[in-house]
C-alpha cells in the first residue's frame, strides 16, 4: 500500500527559445488503493507524467514521494531497486520478448532476485494463473491473441506483487470486448488493494476508475471525481447485477 504525493512537478525539454514545457506545476495526491485515470488531449503531458511516476524521467522541478520516499533523491541504482520493488508497468504495445515463452516473459522481473529458478517459475506460473493463462505459459507471443498478450503483460507487471501499477493506454490495441475484460482484471487487482494509475483516451475505460486527473497543456485541469464516470460505473454495476455478468467472466471474453 503506497501513497503517491506529487508536488509542483515540472518538466521542460530544450533550452532558451527552444524550451518546451511538457508539465507545469503539477500537484496531486493518490491515496493507497486508489484507481486513478489520467486523461487529456494528445500532447497534454500524460505520458511524461506517467514516466515521472515510474521513476524513469527526472522532473525539471518539484518532487515525487511514494510511501514517504523522495524518489528522485535516490541514486540511479536505488531508483532501479525502487522500480522493481514498488512498481509494475503495463504498456499499450505489450513489449513481450518474441523468442521467450509467455512464462519466461513473466519471469523477467524476477531475474535480479536471488532465488532458485524453480521458485521463480512457480511465481510466474501463479501470476499466469491469476490472469487465466495457466495452460498457455509454453506459447510464444506470436502464438497468442491480443488479449492473451495483454494478460501476459499484466502477469509480468504483478509477478513481484508491487503496491503500485502504472498502465499506459493498456487497451489501446484491443477490441471493446477484450478491453472490458482487461479493465475488469484491473478492478480485481484494485479490489485487492493495488494502487493503479492508468493513462487512457477511452471514456469507456475511464468509467472503471474512481477518479480522473485531467491534464490540459501540461497542467492539472481537474482532479475531482467525474460525475459521468460515477454514473457509468453505477449503471455498469446495475447491468452486471441484472445480467449475472461480473468480473469473474473476464477470462472467457478475452480469447
């Protein structure tokens, strides 16, 4: 469980007259266990913000704290340890290694850990089982569907049981049915206490989050819960209740 505190974050690229300000004076708090969406037009600074939250992009100004740790006061090796212990990443393009099996891809974050290979395989197998791929770990990514690749990427992100999951357009390459299934998986992880920060352009995916951080030209435009999001979530719960379709049905929807 980790609280994220961003204070007056700024990020600029270039110098003098060629300076481009990607973020300006961005401040917010994300409580432990929240599911937060980050939205905004293209070029609003969403990916820049996510890369800063991911301890991969040093801000020009301001500071970022996670669980009281000043992330960018850490040395490079300490930040690498921080990413491994605190953060999981899910990307739009999966970023699976094509010549490794799905199981081996999920094992990758465990590589630096001093534990027997047998235990690493067991952890990776458990993560695949968690996302419904327990019988497909021997497949190569080229033999998997888009939904299976995304689920494998999620298994890889959570194999270390990180308290924070960062997702950058995780459903951007998926159809609506598969996207809903992946979002239901995120809801399940969040219900277990995982903090999730997700960049998305999709209002449908945004309906699953608790709160939206809206960026406009590199600045926070709105941090309040979106009334339409609350309405859609309420309607979605009502429909699930009446139809009997809940989060447990996601596995059947993604193949």
